[in-house]
């Protein structure tokens, strides 16, 4: 047996995961790393929801000092009158949780490593092999030129075709920026460990807001791919509330509504062409920026940024 990585501390005895030889292992580990694939804060919302299902104890901790660039992502702390307090130290750890049916699963959560990706993957491998994890499910969300009025598209991916629970909308090869999370899946496949994941397509004009609808779509796939049962009631209610807020603002802003209508037409046209290999993102064009789609979307984001904004006020980002 190979020597365990010094970059992770694993609890040796976890009675909740004890089993007899006659019991087949069926343990899922969900991976949610902050910092890259988290448009609409979807990955964070998923992790928060999973943690709310049960009290989870920490079963593995990573040496975050070895992975985190503190000057690039400075942790928050408070200054009260004449002293510092409440330092929010970054934590990269694995918790043991239970789904809505009582089935145990693991959640790896924390900031995406800024460096030493290969060492991080090796450390995660130690966790997978120590707890005999059956499958690793990673989650993420990316901004796309799609309207919020259409179903959330999901890009599934896996180390083996048999693990896929849906069909990818992409055809051919895409060259994309890598991440520690994507490298982890690649390496796990090379090490003969099952790994799969789901990436939600979030409307680019909502990418900076919490968008529960995307988190809900991801969790529905995690249930299937991770063999879990998850109560989605609270998240579904949050998604419906956000949709009402967005609709109210659009009703009061015709110019923004016209832009969304244009995205709807584009989405429907691309969807009709998907079978012929077309995707939702043009191969030679970047995603539209806020400047390119107009000042109306800047007002749109400002209007949705706070719970006290009034859609009927016209430009909720402006002061009285």
C-alpha cells in the first residue's frame, strides 16, 4: 500500500461507515470547490443544501496552507474599534453527511487549490481509497448566453460512459480552461476510480447572483448519478421566489425584457440545431459582456442584488 499524502489528515475509524464483508460498498463523495465553476453561486448553494440535511462530522482535513494563495484570495476578517477579530480562515475538508433517506455520503468542500493540483489530487485519492468511495461526483456551473425562461441545461461528464445519466449538448472537442476539479476527475479515472460530474448552464446576466434554479437542476442530477435521495423542497421554494423577483423586474423594464426575448429566440434556434452538432456557445466568439448587452442588464443585476429592491421602481439600482 502506498504511503498516505502528508497534505491530508484522515480520521482512521468512522463507525458510521463500518460494514461487514457481505455488504457491498455504495458510498458517494460529492465535490464542491469554490472559486471557478460557480456561476450563480450554484455549487455553493448545492453544498449548503447538502450540509443542511444532517449534522456532519469532519472525517478528513487538507493542509490548506499548501494549496491556498492568500494574496490572491485574501480571507475576510473584522476590525472592531482597536483590534482584529473573526478571521475567516479557509478550510478544505470532507464531512460525513446523510441524505434525506438516511444514506451516508461524503462532501468535499472548500476553496479550489491555487497551486499543487497534482498533490491535491493524490491527497483526494487517499480519502477515496481509505473510505472505499464508490463514486466521486463533482458539480459546477458556468455562465452561458441562455435565457432564464428556458430549462437549465446540464453538461454531464464521467470517466466511463456507463456512469453518464444524461446526454451532453456538446459535439466534438472543446478547449477549455482547466481546474483542480476537472483534473481530479481525469486523474481518478486514470487510477480506476469512478468519477462523474454535472455542470449547469446559468444565464450570464444572472451569473453574479445566487440562482437557486441552477442548484436545483444540479441536485436533481446528483440524486441520479450519486444514488442519493435529497429533499429539494426548500431549494425549490427559493428558486420559485427568485423567479418571481426576476419576472417582476422584467415586467417593469421593457428594454431588458426585449433583450431576454432575443436570447429566447437564439436559444430556441440553437436547440433546434443541436442534433446537427451546434452548441449554445459560438465556437469563435466569447460570451457577451455586460457592456455589450447594454446598461439595462447592469440595472437588472443591481435591482436583484438585494432582497429589499422594488421591481416596480424602474431602476432599482438608483438611489431616491
